[in-house]
């Protein structure tokens, strides 16, 4: 379920700058200290979270030999079991709103953020796998 959406950004923005410009930092300052923030591997924003006493939770990297210690494998599996919900939410938007599939014409440049926001919010009304499972039980 989508509860916060920032504006869309081009690929040329850094991770730190994206978090700063998105308006997410003031919201993170309201999160109780010690909580974790999940991000993709390589999304290095820990320095921005220190002030809020939050921990960046990213999957561990493979070692130089290409293998992970067993503790890191378990940690990666735990992160993946939660991350799948984020991927499914994004997949619902992409699967239902095909106007987001291709290149958008320059004429809609001013409304692309609104289109993305409406599509994400509408997807909150679609059946969710967790909700469907709980209703079957």
C-alpha cells in the first residue's frame, strides 16, 4: 500500500540528493529512534539518517570470493521477505496502468507526477495478496 509518494526524479540525481529533495527527511524525523529504514543495495544514505538515530537496512554485499557468510545469507532472506511487498505494490501499478509503460510525450511533462500519484493511489484499492490471504483464512 502506498502511503507516501514523492515527485518523480531523473536518473541523474544522487541517492542523498533524492532523499533531501523528496521531502522524506522531515517525515523520517518523526520515526521513533532505533527503527530501520529499508533501501536497495547501494542506496547509501546512512549519513542522512544519523541525526534521526535511524538505521539503514540494506542487503549485505557478497565478499571478495563471491560468497556470503551464513549470517549475511539469513539477513538477506529476512530483508527479501519484507522487500517483496514493496515490489508487489510497484508491480500492481505497472500491471494495471499501461500508460506508464513507454516514453511519455513531452506535452505531458507537467502532469507526469500527478499521473503517477493517481495510479499509485488507485492501486491501493486493488486486492492485495496479504488481504486476500487473511480473508480466506
